[in-house]
């Protein structure tokens, strides 16, 4: 039987923390430095993708000096594509939510703070279910970018690199929240969103 928010305290859960969705940036800044395998993997991904992209761009420009404008233009196409795929990113979250049992999904965007989210009001998930919700957009879009990199000819490979680099950066909230859930999984952490309040609540079981 799936837990409901109003039943958590009677089932032995206590409130650990709450996160207003507009405070996601300070949350990320606070937890991105934690010693957690998910955070370490994310840092490796971001630094690795950026290093490989810069190395590939610099090498290409050195080999063909007159190509720098074409290289940078196509790389910028990839950055723009990452922005355009933000709704697709959230749609994948929504599909994942439905796949783990969410009865409905709501989508929100805050253009001023540049965050987008999919949520299911009052739908309680544990750490394992949260991973299935958090990681699919990264896996799907990164796989598409890698396929572009392998199969498309130059200069479109630079578009693929731009997409991979910026979309990986956009996934920082997903990875950080997953890391937070991982830090407390031994306490049986669960979470749910109240969409009208734009707040996520985290409960653990003593």
C-alpha cells in the first residue's frame, strides 16, 4: 500500500527538511560539495565533458585555423538546443513519474531563475523511486547527444558537444537531489511535492 502525506507521521516518519522550489540554487550550492558518490560522479561528468569539448575544439581550430567561426557557431547551436530541450527534459521526468505510479503530473517553469520542473502533487516516493524519476532525462538526452557525436559529420559534432556539455550542467538539480536522497536512504527517506506551495518535503523514519 502506497503511503500518503497525511499518513507519514502515524507510520513513524518525521519531517527532515523542506525545500521551496525557488530555493533550488542555494540548495544545490550547499550540497554540491558533499562527499557523496552521486555528487562525485556528477563532478566527473561535468569536468570530463567540458575538458573533452575544449580539447576537441582547440585541436580542430589548430588543425584548420580558418574553421574557428564554424566550430564555435555549431557549438553554440548545441547550447541553444539544450535550452530548447528543457520541455523535453521535464516531459521525460513526467513519463518517469507516471511509470512509478504517479496519478498525475504538473509542469512548471520559472524563467527568471531558469528552472523547470515536473511534479505530482502529494505523490510520495522513496529513494529508489526517486532515482528512476531523476536520472532518465540525463540518460536519454546524453545518449542522443553521443549518438549525434558518433554519427554526424563535422561540424555537427560540435553541436553534439555543446548539447552534451550544457545539458549535463542543467542536470545539476536532479543529481543533487538524488544525492540528498542517497545520503538519507538508510533512514528510509521519502519525499513528496505540494505543487500549490511549490515545496518539496522530505521525511525519514526513526
